[in-house]
C-alpha cells in the first residue's frame, strides 16, 4: 500500500502538478483511511468497497468531524480511486456514489468602505516596514489576490507604468490596480525594498526583515496588528480583503464575469456568492430604513 500511495504522490506532483497544500491534504486523508482499514482488519486500500467507504464516513461522523472535513475526505478518496481506475488498477471507482450532505455556505465577512480606509491608513509611511505593509495591504485590496498569490509575487510581476500585477496563481491573470495602490507599491519598491533585501538577486516582491520572501504567518501577524490599532471589531483574515474587494466592485456596478476573471475563479458559481452578500446588505438597509418594514 505504501508503494501505491507513493505512486499516487508522484502522479499528483509530476502529472497533475497539484499544489503542495492539495498534495499534502489528499495524502493525509488517504493515509487516515488506510490506517482505519488496517486497524479494523477490514481489507486493504486497493480492495476497499463502497460499503467500506460508507462505514468510514459514518466513523468520521461519530468522531464529530465537521461536514467540511468529511466532504474533503470523500473528495480525496474519490480522486485517489479515480487515479487507480484511470491506470487500470480498478474497474470502477467505489466512491462514485458516496455523497455527503452539504452544509449551508456561510457568507463571508466583509469590511465596509470606511473600515477598509481605516485599515489601510494604519501603516506608518516613515519607515521601511511601514512602507512595505502599506504596499501589501493596498495591493491586496486593489487586486483581490489570495494571500498565497500576493506573497508569491516576484518583482518582475509588477508593472508600475501599466498599473497592474501578473498573478501566476491557479491560472495566470493580469489584474489592474488603482492609483493609490500603484503609488504605495512604487514607494516600497524604490525606497524600502532595496534596504530590506540582503541578496540583490532576490526575486520576491514582498520580503521580511531578514530580506527573504514574506511568509503567510508573517503577513497574518501584520494584519492582526493593524486590525487592533484600527480598533475594528470584525475578525479580519487575509481573505477578508479579497471578499471585500469583490463585493465593493459588485456594489459599484462591476459585472460578475469581470470579477470572476480578476479573482481567478474557474467557476462562476464561486463568484455568485458575492451577489448573495450584496442582496443581504440591501435587505438589511431596506428593513432598517423603510417606514413600513
């Protein structure tokens, strides 16, 4: 079974070119299922039946796993057994007819325009770290990039003259930036970044105090600090700025397909979630302001 899992790992990395997070997640779920099968001496991973998988889903429910965790585990197994079928190691996918009830999607938290302005005004523009932080926050709100995409940007991905960044996330895309973000980014690139990088060949756009690419944990700490200094009560995550970017564009007349392209969503249904947020906000305003509501 270890050889089978190793072969699948090689397939994910070298053929599917799955991200590191996706590969780790899939393999973790498969190993947990394999361990459960072996502990109960039911069967082996390659010969697991649909009933075995249904029993495992019941086991996860009994362990009080969330619907999201169970859904991810089933998806991981479906992909693994799909791989076995595609290479002729199985005749059919035993996960094909396994379904998990979906939880109601919780609408994401967004910031008001005033809260965004308050957050973006927190970094000091008199020192290198402040210039860097101002640029990071402005670019994130200007483009709606995922935090991994933001921190994955290289200096060559920026066009100050063209007012855009080239993002090589799930799919390569060009995302424009408003003038304020371009100005903040230019100040950082020309003034702060040269003082922060130790190696002149460093490619990373945003670097930490050690002169290396900023980490997700580092960005998270910076964001939380500015949330506190801005005294914003909402729980702000890196994705909050991405959600706010999309909703604010939609509120101001942008069409869903343009927002989909800028966000890098492969499916329009992911972008349609923001329409629900706008409708919810309109309903709240109506209930608050209409004299008969």
